[in-house]
C-alpha cells in the first residue's frame, strides 16, 4: 500500500461497516462503492465481510490506481471501473449484475484530491485552477472563471457554495480577468478576499475562499446533477434487504439525499385508499434518524470529517438478487 492510502482515514468507517455488513454476509453478496477514492471504506467492508465482492467506481483514474494497489490482496473479489457514479446502471449491466446487497456513496473530495497540489482543489496552496475529478474532461475551473458571465458566476456561488457575497465576488472576478485571465488559485483567493467586507474576511466559519472553491468544484464536475441521477438508480439497484448509505458534506448534497430517501420510504398512494397497491408502497425503511454525524473523537483525529452527514436506508419490497 502506498503512503497516501495508508494515511487515509475513511470518514465514519466503523458506522458504515456496521450498516452495510448486515446484508453482505451471504456467499457472493455484492457491494458497490460508487466513490471508491483511496479504497478505505472498501478495504474495511471486504475485511469484515469475507464472502462479499466489490464493484468499485470512481471518475478519477489516479484514485482508481491507488485503490487498486490497496485492494490487491482481495484478488478477484474486486472489480474496478472508471465512471461517473450516475453511470451505475451501465456498470452493473457490464458485470451482468442488476441487483446488489449494499451501495455506498461517499460524496465530495478524496484526501488524495485535496493533497495533490497540482489538482487545484485546495485554496491554501497556489496551484493551477483545474478542479477536474476526471482529467480527461475539457472544462476546468480556470476555463469557467474566464468565460462565465458575472450573473452565471454569482448563481454558481450562491447555489453551490451558499456564498452571501456571491455578486460582489463574481463582479470582481470578471473585472480582474479583463486585466489577466485566471490561471492559479492564489490570485483567485486574493480576489475573493478583497471582494469581501472586512468583517466577513475575519469572521469565523472557515477560510474566506472556502465557499467559492466548493462552488467552482461542484460546477466543474457537475456533481449535483450526477448525484440526482445516482440516488434513484442506486435504490433501483438494491436487492430486497439491500442497504444504501450516503455520506454528504454540504447542505446541497444532503438535501438531495434526504429527499430521495424520504420519498422512497413513503407510500405514494393517495390518502383514503383502504389498501395501498403494491406498486405504490414504500421501497425503503430509513436506518438513520435524520443525518448521523461523526463523533467528537473522530473529528479530532480527522478534521475533514467535521461536516459529514450520513443517511442510510434498506430496501423492503421484494426484489430478486
């Protein structure tokens, strides 16, 4: 295992294993990790469930390479695919397995993406403004910053970063790029800081550029569109008794997850019917009350877990494996 994978601490690992190992004890049980990253959750689940097999998906080829090395000891229990997670149905069709017993989606950035400086995800070090999870796609953060209108940039910052000063930041970005196009993260950070009122720059709640960088990353990688496609596909892919767990890290993600699981756990029949037709019955039972959060001890040992919200559900209607 390389040093980066060895140092990686999977968020809420023990709770994820507790939730997903229940349906993974039968011979040949299938587990999909939709955001494989460095393979930390997958390693823990394959160790805890020796009869389970893994279908690992990630759009980042560098992460897949690192995970392949970490999971090499599990041999043919592991199959890895470079794909966006809303391509789950296509991946399952490729392996000839329409139903699985467990699915995990750990959203957001992996440790490797944050720590690899030239990927441009981090705002604390100067790097090219890339932010692509799949480095074969054309759109980069620099391209977005240098071509979007002020109105488009402000909408991105508000919608994906919940940035209160989105209009001010967007206007200054557009003004500054007429002097010189954006290419590096340090200059963008300086522009963001100068756009904010002094009180906002020095208020608590994290680095002044945090929300803008989050919003640009989500926009570049079309993350919320992909998540909206993944959630119904993942519920469809669960066999009866199968479980889905999702770790979200900001309110936009968590809202989508909350609504999808809630809707799947609710009967869809009109009120007043004497009996609920089978096709309108709830498909899931919720396994978490609201969103579960990491313990204070975990946050202390792994600060990147601080914003994590975990939701999970179990498929309750009868679906063949």
